[in-house]
C-alpha cells in the first residue's frame, strides 16, 4: 500500500505538470458544457462506476456510501460542479487516476479514469458531444469545469 506522503507527492507532481502544460497553451479554454465526451464514453463510465465506485460514492454519485465505510464526497451534481468550477478536467482526471480507489490508489487505467470522469459530467447534467475526452492530462488541461454555462 502506498503511503499518504507518496500519494500527495505523486498528485502534486502530476498537477504541476498539468499546470505547466495549461500555462504553455495559448488556446482559449473549452467549457465542459460544449459537449466534450460521448454517450458511449459515459456508458463505459457508468458500467465502471457500477462495478467499482458505487460502494463509496453511491449509485447516483451523491456520496451515499455504505454505512460501514467512511463518508465519501459527491462526485456529480450541483455541489460537485461548484467545488470544481474553474478547474480543468485534467486536474479531476489526475485526482481520479492517482487516488482511486482509496483502498488501492493508482490502480485504475487512464481509460477507466477518464470514462469515470465522463460519467461524472453526464450525471451532473452536462450534455454529451461527438468527441471523447482523451485519457491524457495535457489534452484535458484546456477543458474547464463550470457550474453553469
């Protein structure tokens, strides 16, 4: 099992890379409300969530985990969007990729992580589009999470 300090350092380094990539870009940020994932990607994320994430985050992604588990945050909906508003999808992807699941952090693949993020966006009411979110933090750095369009 990886210690908390190692996880913190890994996440910090990954977020520093995302920040550096985002800072180097001159492209105007894209809002999640512009259709940044596909319905198929959401479906994969929904299936993955049902298999791996429901125990802690609940079937509606509202943080309603099992009573014997520590409380977990909502990962969809208005509160989630307000919390993440102004941050990049890359930051969310890095957190999911390197800290989930809590009992075995860093074991999700890039694809599982980004599909889970797509499902979080879908459950939050953000519409699908015709291009998938790529499983690449650099490419995700220019996509901004907003509470409302």
